[in-house]
C-alpha cells in the first residue's frame, strides 16, 4: 500500500538517536488487547482488531515504536478518536520510539473537540530533555 511505503521510506531516514513522533489517522483498529503485539501495544486499546490495525501494529514492530494510545488505562470517551452515528472507533494514533516510553507521561482524547468532522483531538504529553552544549572556547572576559 502506497501510504505505508511512503511512511516507511520517511521513517527509515530518521536516525535512531533522534526522537520520533508520528501522529495521524492511520485507519486501523489495533484492538483492546495486545495479544501477539505486547512490545508495541500497551494493552489498553479500544474495540476489536482489524487487518488495517495489524498493519499499524506490524509497522510499529518493524521500527520498534510504541502506540501511545494503548499505554494508559482510560475511560471509553478518552479512547474513542472517531465517531460516526452509532459507530465509535480508535483510528487516530500517536507513535513514538519504545525506548522513550518512560517519557510518555499521558495520552488523551479531548472529547468535546473535533479537529475535522467526526475525529476527536488526540493529545500526548511527553517529557523532552534538552541538552545544553557549552562552547569551551567562549570565555567571559573579567575586569579587575
């Protein structure tokens, strides 16, 4: 599928030493349980898994990514990202490197906010550490 090939080629150019955040409507249902995908699915998803959801999970496995939406236990209104009539699903996801799991502080869906019709706003809080590089050559002149 063209989308996954394009995303694959883009993600493969990001060095593993750099932070990586992917957010979007991935049109797959990863399901409520993490059976078979324990490395990338936190066990707190919504609904049942679809083939497109398996594509999301396999992509996450290939790049050792964590699906942030599934890490935190939330009530249904904070899991559902798409609602159309009586149908509710979780298809909008935030992915990050698994090694950064401890820096993923929270994930939530803002129930009252629609970004586009039927899609809810998805938010994740991350702790980002800033490295300060000191210039060894720069010295402040002292006056006596």
